[in-house]
């Protein structure tokens, strides 16, 4: 079963989406979207990679203290002056063939409609499960669509927010090393150094011996 190195604490998280269609510029629209997500007063670390902390479970959204440092998986789609964009994030609780439980996350941004984006996001989750040989136990997705106002910037943001993961750094659970999904480093090759033979040492004032002709004037 899952490894228990560092204890058995679980990691909480929740899915949220927000749209902002009336940004003065792209950065303004993004900031308005963060406020709508409840992340306007937080410091964010955007996480990459598919694997979530072991013991991950979904909880209802909670208010975050001002100035808190929060990890999150973000998908951000931008639109301009009447155009449409979608963003989505989803997770899957799953297990390995050996029975170890884990969770993965996937995200997507598109310029297609809401329904098509949901299908594409589910396919992304399926690919990540297949590439890791994982069996899905349950999953959920969150997708939102924005149409930017006339002559304004719009943004759609989807997020999986992980409020506890940084506090658990170094103390959270880890699982076994899966040999089929890792590659060991190649052994270091020995260097073969060659040196030119050293010239014979001469005593001070001695003349260098030469077997060739003497060209001195």
C-alpha cells in the first residue's frame, strides 16, 4: 500500500473557476479573476506536473488569510473584445496496479465552447492516467467560459487550490519508487587523459643538447 514516510497527514484542496470580461488590459483582467477566485489577498505558487500530494482529498472552499502562501494548479485563458475562451482544471483519485492510492491533476485552455472544453479536459485526464498505468476511482472537472467585453480584455481562470501543501513540505507522505516509470543515471565514463613526455631537466648554466645542426650565428 501507499508509503507512509513522514506521517499520514492528508492534503486538502478544492476546485474553483472565475471569469472577468471587463479588464483594461490582460493583467487587470487576470487580477480581477484572482479576486473572484478568493485568491486576491494570497501569494501564489503555480505548480507544474500531474501528481498531487499523497492523501489528497477534496474539501469545500475556505477563505484564505491575507498574505498566505498558496500552491495552486492554474489554467488561464484570455480573450479580447467579443472573443471567447475557456479554461479548465480537473483531478482524478486513482490507484496503481500495486494498490497504492494517489491523485493526478490536468488543465486546459481553449478557444472552443464550454462543452468541447470539458471533453478535451477529460481526455487529458485519461491520457495522464494511461501514461502512468493508473486506474481511476473518481474524478471531477471545473471549466468556465468568458466572452470579453467590447474593446476590453477578458479572462477565464480555473484552479485547483492546495492550501496545506507548503506546510506539509518535507513531512508529507511519499509512495514507492515505481521502477517502470523512472530511469537510472548512466554510470560515469572514465576519462582517458594523455600527456606529452616531459622534457629533460637542465642544471642552471647547462647547454641544451641537440643532435641536429647548429644554426647559431
